[in-house]
C-alpha cells in the first residue's frame, strides 16, 4: 500500500482552491507563452529598420527563440520532475517577463536577441502545466483539462496574431513586448496564488552533461534546418551543422543509456506508446505549421497574381483567429472521445480531419471565407490530436517522469514545425512567378505545400495506428511519491 501523499513545504495553495481555478490559471499561462511565439510576426519585415541591422541578422530575433525553446523544454521538464513542477513553471514565467522587458527596452540587434532568447526559455510552460494537472486533478477531470491546456498553444497563437498586428499598426512596436511582460506578470501572480506545488518528485541529480550534449545537438540540427535556405543547403556551414548534430546526438544517446539518472530516459522513449506518439507529434507539428506558412502569404499577395487576395496583416490575424477558438471548443469533444474510446482513436480522428482540411485548401483558396473555413477545419483536427497526445504520453510513463516526457513530446512537435518551415521554404522558392520584376511563390507552389501538409497528416494517422488500443493509465490516479521521500532522494 502506498503512503498518503504529503504536500511539499512552501506550497501556498489555499485549502479550498478549486480544480477549475487551477485549470484556468494554467491555461492562461499557456496562452501567454504561446502569444510570445507570434508576437514579432507582424513586425518581421520592419525589424531591420527598427534594429539598424540587415534582414538576415534581424531574422535571428525569430531563430533565437526557436533555439532557446528547444533547449529549455526538456531541461525544464526534467528539473520540474526533480524539484517541483510549479517551481519551474514560475521560473519559466520569470524568464518570459525578463525577456519581454529586455526586448521592450531594445533598439538594437543584440539586446533584442537576448530578450527573445529569454522568452524562448519559457516554452516549457505548457508541458509543465499538463504535468501539474496529472498530479493535482481528479482522474475524471484529467482528459478534458489536458486537452484544454494543449489547445492553449493554438489559442494564444491565433489570438496573438491579430492583436500584435493591431498594436504594431497603431502604437510603437515596443508596446508589443510591454504587453507580453504585463501578461507574464499576471500569469506569474495567479500561479503563485492558486496553483499548488506538485506532490510528485523524482529526486536525484541533474544530468548536466546530458543537458549540454542535447543542447549542442538540438541547436546544431535546428540551426541547420532553419537557416539552411539562407546559407545554402549544400554549403559547408549547413552540412557541417547537420554532421555535428548527428555525431553529438548519437554520442548523447550512448551516454544517456549508461547514466544512472539521465536527462531523458531513452528506455522509456522507445516504448511503443511513447515512441509512436512522439513520431506522430513530429508529423502533426509539420502539418499544423504548413498551414501557418501558406494562408498568410495567400492573403497578403497582390491580387494581380490571380490567386493572392491583397489583404493586410490585421486581416490575416482575423482570418486565423477562429482557428484557435475552434481548437479550444473541440477540447471537450476530444476528451469525451478519449474517455470513451481511448486517445489512440482521438489522435487518428484528428489526423483524418487535418488531412481533409488540407484537401479542401487545395480546391478552396480563392476567397477569404475559404481560408477561414480551412483554418477552422484544420484547427479542429489539431485540437483533437493535441488533446490526445498528453493522455498517450502520461498513460505510458511513471508519474515521476511526467514533466520530462511531456516536454520531450512538445519538443517533437517543435522539430516538426521547423522541418515544415524549411521544406515549405524550399518548395516556394523553387515554384515561382515573376510580377513587376519581383519573384513570388506560385499557386502551384502553395498547392504542393498543402499536399505535403495533407501527407504529413496521413503519416500521423498511420503512425497512430501502431499505438496500443487499450485505454491508458492516464485516466487513473497518478502514483504519488511522498515529499519527505523525494527530499531524501535529492540528498
């Protein structure tokens, strides 16, 4: 018989804090962090002027966030399992606020990159929030709450685009980052007051060597993927980074398998349920981001092309905003199917809906309402899938490894989005038309990218079919490690 759980010292959760309040605060924190990811999109064309830098150098304001998030997500997850998920959630929000303030005060490239890197270090908020839910919520609330938390990624991104476009059009661009800082402060205060510290701790020692190896490997890989088009895919720098990534990640895996307390338990990641969920996550990350690359360009290209709609960035944001609301609206539907049939079926349904959405996009792309419809259909499918993934992961790992496993799954989605950006960039650069002396992506180029998005969704469906069909243990109470025992393990 397991011992009764004991809440760690230092928790400030009021005795009568309701599960609804915990879920709402964690979802708000997730939305706040996802807002940060779309914050600079409306001002990307103007960043060289704002920062007195070249276009290629100014692009590091976006790339730095991607690289920092890739490194921070698995590290923060492991630290959360060891020392407290709420603690690492608060640390992540502090980094978000700090990065926002640095960016808000910047007028040159270096401080902007520093600020955006600090913002990227906050990317683990969503997997940490999902992990806290596993520890704190009653089993019957878990599926719906984790689906809502996963949907917060889409909600923040979708709502952030029109909001950022409006602010950029009517106010000084620094206001974008002051707004991000203010939201981060609110989220921090609410987490501090209403969210409990997790009762589950793994203890142990932090794998600093493993963290360094993973950081070098991931940065090399994502840097080559994200900058390969600029540097040239056959350039020495790009090929060298790919080679470095392969060598370092292989050595890292060899080291992790022989470490008593690894940063990532690779033996857990090769379990069928974890492995195929993570592979499907890469495919879904690709599929979701392909739409984010196509729709804004179709909306903004001049009407003289014959397929562009000649709309403003604000219109782009308003067209894509319903997608996030649809994702959140379908979260309870996803949870209901997961409870009735298991998350495998939910994931497969999501893949089918996304594939149908891209198929519609190939034939419906000549009117604004066409693109609203397509984004909503794809958003519904992504909502199903993102709600099922945490349930699949948590059904296959011990409660003491929840944050690390969810963080790794989030990283897999990020790798998928990075690959989508690179592949779409290559396709759209090869399939072009000339208009008034300018080279623009062709209509066929967009259709090829949409076909690739549909193919990625079909691949996710196939991968999901290999998952076990049983209902996961995520629906049952998580095993709890008493705080005193975990404290002894740390020492």
